[in-house]
């Protein structure tokens, strides 16, 4: 819900919707993992993997699009 309030979401929802869905799926996976109550080391490793998937997906998706830089955003 928070992401849909961003100005860039409205401008290009096709770019941001798939990563948002991926984040939702990984959040549900994290909840399911917590319900399984694995050993702490396993829990930590699997959470790092689960929470890294949306970031990897978003970066790969962003790099694959050949969009022009947004002039409204200050690039450093």
C-alpha cells in the first residue's frame, strides 16, 4: 500500500508491480518459515535468502529495462 502512494508508481506501474508482488510472496514465505520454527541458524540463513530475492529481482528487472533516467530525480 505504501509503494502505491509513490509518484513513480503512478508513472510506471508496470515496472514496480512485479517487484511488489515478489516482496509480498517473500513476506508470506517468511511468515510460513517462522511458523515452522526452525533452528536459529537455519532461520537466519533462510531469511537472508528470502529477503534477498526481492532485491535481486528488482535490480535485475531495473537493469533489464532501458528506461531513460527520470529528470525529476537527482542522480548522484
